[in-house]
C-alpha cells in the first residue's frame, strides 16, 4: 500500500523568462518540465537552468504550483 506522505513529489518547472503570446501578457512561462524532488532534502522551491525552446537559450526554470 502507498504511504500518505511520500518523500518524493512530482513538480512542474516553468520558464521564468518568456511570455505567452496570447491575451494575458502577465501569464508567464511557455516552456515547462516535469520532474521530481525530495521534499525532505529540498523544502524550498526548486530553480534549475533548463533549455527553453521558445527563447532558444538556457534560462532559469522555477517550480510552480499545480
């Protein structure tokens, strides 16, 4: 049986550099990555440099809420 509070959780990393080209200009981040982190070792929000295909360069991707 699965435990109630697992140490590893699935998170979404979103580009903090690019803007959507839709109606809402304040909505940030087109490029998204799905990964996992250990909540006991990394309780704060995760930020990694990943490649953004819309910016065509490596940018900072931050953890967002689901």
